[in-house]
C-alpha cells in the first residue's frame, strides 16, 4: 500500500502520526488545556522541523533527478541519418567554437518516419559561437496531399498556406544551399533527417541536442526542448513554428557547449562520440524502462 504514496507524502503522514502520539502521551497527565498546549506546541514545532530537515536531505531534489536510468523515448531509435560513425577529417579535431552550424527544425503531417511528410522547415545559423541575427531560412512545403486535421491543430499550417509552396525536392535543394558545409544541428534530429532523406540525402555532419543533453546531464529525466528551455532559462516564443523552434534549439545548443566541455568533449570528433554513446544507450534501453 505504501508504494502508492510519494516520499514527501510519507514524510507528512509520519510527522502527523508522531504529533498525534505525542499529543496522546501528553494528554494522559492531569493538567489544564493551557498547560497541555504549552507543552505540545514546542514539541510539534520541533517534530515538524526535524521532518522538514530530513525531507530536504533525503528526498530527491527534483523530478528530473528522481529517475537517473530513465531515458527519453525519441520519435525514432534509428540514428543512422546522423552518420555518427563517419569521421570528418577536416573538422574532427577542430574546437566546437570554431565551426559553423545550421540549426533547423521541421513541422510535419505527423510523427511517422515512413508515412508522414515535412510541411515547414526553419533554420538559423551559428558562426564562431554566435547566433547570427537575421540569418534565417523558412519555407513551407506542398506535400501534394491534404494536411491531416490533427496536424493542423498542432502547428496551424493549412492546405491554403502551402498551396503555392514548392515540393519537398525543391525546398530541400534551397535548404541545403543555405546550409552549405555547415554542421546540421537539431533536437531529435534523426526524425527530421529521416523525412528529408526520403527526398534527398543530406551529407552534412550532424549533431542532436537531445543526445548532447543526455550526455551532459545523465541524471536528468526530461530532455525535451521545453524542459531544457526552463533549465537554461531560455524564452519560448512559439513552440509550433519551425523557425522559432530552430531559434530555441540554437540558444539551447549554445548553452550546452560548456556542459559538454565539462563532459570531456572539446572537439567536433569528441562531440560526435558523446552523441553516439547517448544513441547507444537509447537503442539498448529495454521497452519497459
């Protein structure tokens, strides 16, 4: 039965039981109510203080640290599109602060890697550790099929908004031209790359902020953008716009760089290894974990 209660609830119950027993013990002495209260109040205050101190030192500090072995369930466990096994000799030994990154995000018709399509892509650029203001990319995509109602409710993109937009092949050509030789970065990026690769393979090196978060904060339970934005105190503008998501991911990525340096990653090759190790942990996780 006790397993139904959280640890703070158990502490409160224990404190109340001890207070009740103390009151029962004091009440046995033949004294007036005022004398009993003068005896009980200091005892109750002391008991409450002791239990509060114990709870502060024993109870988990936060929900994120309560389940150190619980990893996120990404949209796909196939991290092949990240090409983490490839060593890019021209940048592998370079410090992360010396590289150019294009951080992107997509809005889609759903969450199926094989059945759904991209309807919007947004991207921003980081050069030498600085997010370039005004250097953005944003396009909608005409999939040739009606956008499902549940997707419209999520991101607000309608059939009318994409009616005159280019198809996925033309849009990806424009996006890859924008990206150039930059390292592609995204959150849960394996999903986005899987959808993109059905039309045209992106050969750029890539990194995933979700995997980097797992490597930097192994005790965290929640590695979503919303959770990381709260952790780093980053403002969230519009979580269902590809460009705004890309901007948020870029700001979180910049905050993660010092964290991954503390985890031992100083070069791009080191950072790839962190992502690969985190991906292996997710792949090896049992379904019920």
